[in-house]
C-alpha cells in the first residue's frame, strides 16, 4: 500500500517507537525505500530521540550517584555510631563488673 509523505510523517513517531501495527510499519518502510525526504525526517527523529535519551540517562545517572554518596555516608555514620555504642556498653559493663568484684 502506497502512502503519502504526510501520512508517513504522521506515522514516523509510532514507527520509531515500534508501536505501529504491522500494516502501517510495512507501508512506512515501503515509503522510506522510495522517499529520501522522509528517510531524512526519520534520521532526524532518531538523532533527537538519542539526544533526549542521553540527557535523560545522564540525569538518572547523576541522581543514582548522588543517592549512592548519601547512602555510603549514611552507612559510615551508622557504623561509627554502632562502634561508639558498643564501646560505651563495654565501658559500662567493665565498670559494673569492677564494682561487683570489689564488693565481693
Ligand atoms: Zn515521503
């Protein structure tokens, strides 16, 4: 089925996302074989798609890195707090046993 440039350009976003039906996909591919302008349009859309996804992926990567830093910092604080609490408990136990042995 032959379709016009206008119909092809309407379908290109769906074609690029891979969500158009088999019949539309075949019609777009048939048109792209014959029409350089629509191929250029598709290539421009692909480049824009890659650039947009790159920005989106970089934002996500930066967010993950920031969360990772916060998580590592939080773990460090909890480990230090745990060590200090353990030392305090041991000191209290030592003092308790010291007094217990002194009184016996
Ligand atoms: Zn065309």
